[in-house]
C-alpha cells in the first residue's frame, strides 16, 4: 500500500465521519494559486483551499520551489493553522529545506508543518516495481 493510497483512505474515512475533504497534488495547488496571481482571483482560490476540514497535499516537495510558490505555501499553511493538513512526500522533512529559495522561507514554513505534525514513515519497496521497466544498472538483471 502506497502513501497516496493511505492518504486517500484517511480522506475517505474523514468524509464518512462528516468532514469536508479536498485532495490535490501539491503541484496542482501551486499552479492553481499561480493562476490566481495572474487573473487576480488568488484570494478566492486561497479561501477555497482553506475551507475544507481536511486538505490533503500529495507529492509534497517533489522539486525546488520558486519564491512565489514558497510564499503561497507559507500563506496556505499559516491560514490553515488549527485545521487538518495531510501531506505525502517521497522525501524526509530534513530534505525539504534545500527546495526552498531562502532559508528564512524554509524555516518559517517547515517550522509550522513539522513542529505541529505527526509523522508516519512508510519504509519498504514500491508497490509498482513489477510495472516499471528494469533499470539496466540494477544488479541481478
């Protein structure tokens, strides 16, 4: 069972318990907020992300962030303070810091995330190893 599957299952359980839940890839949320800067609907789009009882951001910290993306994430996390936020990532939180354009932005955001969270570490092989092509550099091929 993978991290996305577990996150979706927790979201489904929250819905069954009466919560309003939104699931999205982190990259899509950032693109949505960037679009809001472009068309002047950022406040409306941010309110829609703040509103759910549970917000699930899948595949957090997949790539480096621009200054605008880091600012948007900071605002989102700050505004959701006290509301449930579930994040999935392939990286350990300690590996998130270099993805931010400034150490201050990283510390501000990650302090809010890490110090108020519970972490579930899922170790083990991918659920999809037989569905991907073999890497020629892997031993035993």
